[in-house]
């Protein structure tokens, strides 16, 4: 299972309707997480490393990140995160 990180264009974000998605925020911390369904998120602020069983992914403001259903990982938030997110 692979986490996908990419730099979307303004048009990509508009096509996805990102600004209509809810916002989630998190202060610097480390925590375990399991995805019961796919999540797509757009990082507005922050710096994060997510480590799964087979890989580690680093993302920050301006990245669009897709987490697959079934992923179990550890989030390490080094700078406060603010993101738009959508499940499914």
C-alpha cells in the first residue's frame, strides 16, 4: 500500500472541490493511525512524516496526499498541521 503525494495545480484543486472539504488541525505530536477508508487531503499548513510498514512519506503545505484504505502508520507532526480532507 502506497501513500501518494503530489503538487496539484489550482485547477486540480478546483476540479476536486477541495475548498468545500472539512478542515482538520493538529498540533505537533506523534500518534498511531489506521485508515478504515481512503483519505485524500490537501495540506494548508504544516510538516509531517508518516511511516508505514514498508515506507516513509514526508509532506508539507501545498501537497495533495492520498492514503489508501487499510494503511496502518505513525504520524509525526513536526509543525502544526491544517488540512482539507475527504474520505472515500
